[in-house]
């Protein structure tokens, strides 16, 4: 019995020893699994951290591309606007070449380019698109709706890089607008008509011609003097204004100061050209000589459709005044033209 009991004990001990060994094996297996999971999690974290770092570098490069493109546009809007083709699929990159006044000059190339950062190759470029605006609200709309705004461009910066067999890409979109604006104010016409005069670079007190029952003899005002009431009783055409920029400008808006009487008492047309001796084609808001900018009220800028006056050096304006059946006609005291490089 002792033997048997002992045997039982031995068997029991063996069973316990086997159980302990099994527990050790299970514990080791669990430990290995935990370590494996931790290692996997660590690898995922490292990979995620590396991916996030690459994503941040891609974003930084895209933002740098936007910033450089903005500098390029501010320095030479005409060259920027004339990049071709202008579409969402266009491809450009900027590079420096030479210096002007101690600053590097940016040039555009119609290709993508690349750079290596921390062992990763990043390919980057930007596209430039024309922007259309609603003719009534001025809001940006998808082409072909609306009318093209030559003072705004949609720029999309693209950056791509490889992650294993996949290609990652980030895009940053920015709308760039002409910022170098100028204001030219015409405030006196008392010097009379001077049709033979050449271009002026500063407003004086003369104009090119007038017709109808117009008076400009009082300093700082244009008035209607006639008693008849045709649709428009008088017209004043300015002399040619030279912006001084051979690369061209665009006209943004017209503002006038004075007194309005009827709904259509003061209206405008604009003409522009790259030749100071041009045959002037005066246009209204639909781009034809049959329309006008107006009716307008004093001190309220009226937007000019820049697409019809884009990248031109010289401009003229015409003022159309009418009593419109009123006893007292309108008075124009100043005309302000806002234009941009």
C-alpha cells in the first residue's frame, strides 16, 4: 500500500510536474505572444511615425511651392497669368536663375521636379487655372459659367512620394490675386479739350474731346447744360493714360464722385490698348460697344470686366451724362480708376 500510495504520490507529483511544465510552456507562449504583439505594435508605431513624418515633409514642400508661386505672381503677374497651358492638369515648377537687386529671380518651367529629404524622393509641381466669377455676385464659379477674372488664378501644389509599392500624394490649393494695385484719380477738366496731346502719366486738367451739351469750365466738375432730353446729353472722353508698364496691366474698377439725378444719369465705357495711337474701342460690361458700366451711384466702385482690358499699358474712359428729363442734371467731380499689375 505504501508503494501504491507512494506510486500514487509519485504519479501525482509527475502530474504536478507535467502541469508545471505545461504552465511554463503556456506562460512562455503567452509571454512570446505579448512580446510579439508589443513588437508588432512598436513596428506599427514606428511605421506610423515615419509615415506621419513623410506626410509632414510633403505638406511643407507643398506649402513652400505655394509660397514661391505667390512670390512669382507678385513679381510678374503677367508672366504668371500667361503660363500655358492653364488647366488643372498643367505641370510647372519654379527655379532660380540670376539675381536682380540682390534677390534671386524665379522662372517657371513646364515640368515637375524632385528633391530628396531624409532618403525619400519627393516629386513636386503646381498647376495654374483661370478663374471664372459670377457676373452678378462676383463669386467664383466653375467654368464655363460666369466670366473669366484675369486678376485671380487657382494654384494647386502637388507633392508625391513612394511608400513601398504605393504612391502617396498631397495637394494644397490656393487662390492668388493681383495685389499690386494703383489708383489714378481725374479731378479736373477745366483746361478743355486737347485732342492732339500724347499720353499722360499723371492726370491734368485736360481731356481728349467732348460732345453734346457739356460744361467743364468750372474747376473740378462736369455738368450737363442743355435743356433737351435725349438718352445721353453729353459725353467726355479722357486723354490716353500711360500706366508706364510695358508688360501690361488690368483695370479693376471705376468710382466717381459727384451728384446723381436719374437712374442712368452717369455711365461709363472703358478702352485699353498696348498702343498709345490705337483706334480706341470703348466697351461696357458685356465687352461690346453697345453696353455701359452703370448705372452707378457716387462713391461706389463698379467692377470692370478685366478680361476685356487685360495686360494693356494704356487706357481711356468715356463719361456719359444725362438729365433724363430732370430739370437739374448730374455733376461729376472726380473719376477714379483702380488698376493692377
